[in-house]
């Protein structure tokens, strides 16, 4: 079993029904969860010994309005995290879509990874994504 297969198996065992989808492409794993499961999933990804994603590498807002020349259907805004497990030496992309395009909002993951503070402020400033529970969500620029 390859490392990626092991990671996908461990994700399935730890998350169960929380995972909306898990995909492997170009040697990278992408996990998609519903916004309601986002914060709980983040905690589980950090704390479960089979996963141990101790480090947040990056967090970004994504606007899919013109993706695929506007032919894409579904939610407009997403939040994407890139995570690293130092313990297991593997990486993961975690994506969640904001349930409301008019007021994009998801939970803040700063209680899980304090490094998310600045990244969430940036996504708020550039895309208007509100991170519920963020202690200092204000414009940067």
C-alpha cells in the first residue's frame, strides 16, 4: 500500500460520513467537507493519531464565479487549507464551500491552528469570507 493510499484509508476511518469527498490527483489528496463539519474535522485532523496534521501551511479563499468560463455549478466561495503532518510526513488539502454566496461564512480554525489568524484576515479582506469566531477579523489593507 502506498503512502497516499494509507492516508486516504486513515482519513476514511477517522472521518467516516464527515467527508463529502476524497480525491487523489497528481500525487495530492483533497478532502472536501461541508461547512457545518469544517471546524470539527479540523480538530480531528490535528488530534487523531492516525492523521496528526499539526501544521497549517496555508489557508486561502477561492472564488469560483468564473471558473471554467462560468460553466461551473455549485457554491461560489470556498476556503482551502493546506496541512502538513510532521509526524507522518504527508500533506492534505482540505476544502469547504461557504453555504451562502451572499454572505460567505465558515467557522474560524484559529482555535485549532493559530497560524490561520492572518490567512483568515486576508481571505476576509480579499473575498469577504467571514470567519465566525475569529478574535480580530478586520481588514488588512
